[in-house]
């Protein structure tokens, strides 16, 4: 059974940084991070495949970094230069059909961790 547990969310001022972590149990690639703001659909932020290939949403390119530590079984999202529009619940996902930013391609989800960016 695949289990994903996110941590690292919190409140930060615009321009600040946060690192999200996802503890992986029984994970499968591709994996990634998605987010959902109130009243909006869940959207892909960054995903990574087993060969290290990555995909980023245009809105976070150059600011967010996705990485995985297979030995420690963690997935990370380093978020820099945060903006108020980055405020959302962030979800870890695994078991993707292929590398994509489409939430329908991923079968396993964590419970989410809240990120709030104030101006």
C-alpha cells in the first residue's frame, strides 16, 4: 500500500522560502506536487520521474525545485521567492501513469500541507 505524508507547510511573507517534504511508503514513480487554492481546481506544480526528468508549471519555473531521496524515501519541494498567489494546500502524489502535471494521471495522494504567503 502506498502512503504519502506531507510536512513543512506554514506561513511566510512574500519573497520567503519553504521546503515541503513528503514521506514515501511503497512509492512509485512518477511522483510530484500539486496544489489547490480555495475555489480552484487542483493543479500540477512539479513532477519527477525515476530517471530524474522533471516537469514544472510555468508559474513556478525558476522558483521551485523538486527532488527525491530514494534512500531516505522522501520527496521534496523547495519553494523560493514565494508569492501570495502560491497560497494553497499542497499535495504529494505518486504512481503516475507518466510524467505529467495532470492530476488525473496520479493514483496516490497525501493529505496535504497548507502554505500561506502574505504580502
